[in-house]
C-alpha cells in the first residue's frame, strides 16, 4: 500500500493573512508531497533489499524511512492543527493539563515559541503527550525525526523549516511563530489529546 498526500482540510487561501496562499500551496503540493514520495521510495527500496538478500544500502534507506515517514506525519498534523477560525486558548482537559505541566497557558506559549524560534537549522516545535510518563512535553525537533522520547504522541506541531515561512516572513522566523498562534486549532489538539489519553492504550511505566 502506497502512502498518499492527504488533501488540505481547507482552501489554499483560507489561512490568509497569517499564512499566505503561495506558501501554503508550495508547502503542501511540493514539500509535503516530496515526503510522501520519499517514504514510499524508502519502503520500496527496503522491500527490494529484503527480497534480494542484499542490504548494502540499508543504512541509507533506514535513515530515509525515519526522515520521510516523520516528515509525512508531522505535515499532516500541521495542516489539521491550523484553522481559519483558530487562535485563542485551549479549554477543558487540555487546558487543565497544560496548567499542570507548564504552570499556565502563557508560560506554555512562551516556551513553545522560544523552542520554535531557537530550533537549530530546520525543524519543529512540538507539543506531545507521553502516555508512559502521563505528562505533556514541548520538544524542539530537528529535521523531522530527531530529539524526542519514544512513545510520545504529537498533538500540536509548528513547522519552522525555512520552506514553511520564507516567502512571506523571509528571515523573520519569530514573526511567523507569532502569526501562527492566530491559526492554532485548539479543538483539533483537544481531540488528539483525548485520543492519546484513552485508557488502555499504553500503560504508564510504574
Ligand atoms: Mn514543512
């Protein structure tokens, strides 16, 4: 089964003025599409190597698998994490958990923004639920696949690769991060949080 590029959940221009149509179009149709293609290629090449019993390039294709697989997953999440009617603050269980783990929404927002602005090179800021520790964490992801704890369920992601913002914001990554908060789809994040916390999915490690 080949992976396919999932359609955007809104029109290309729906996130204006915070996220411009031209960037969204390129980002989804070209960049995200390239990760889907890269994931398919990695899976195909690993299958070929298994069949041939020749693993000369296994290190290369395993790296490609992690990079493109994570790239595909994070971009799909990224699109759904934004909404033309986004912004504001989370409510309910998610709000309570953010207060518990970060000492309040403003403190959470500050750490998330700082993590995003200060990613070294290409990467993401990511809010994730770690079922085994029963805790929310902010991660500063490098590329698409580095610097996590195994088992974390990503809930909210912010792309700070230059391809995500350069056409409109040029080198001003902090402006992109600030604008992006106006698009944050807290309903989507809350749904993912509830899903990640469903009892019986993964037992805590204690
Ligand atoms: Mn991207």
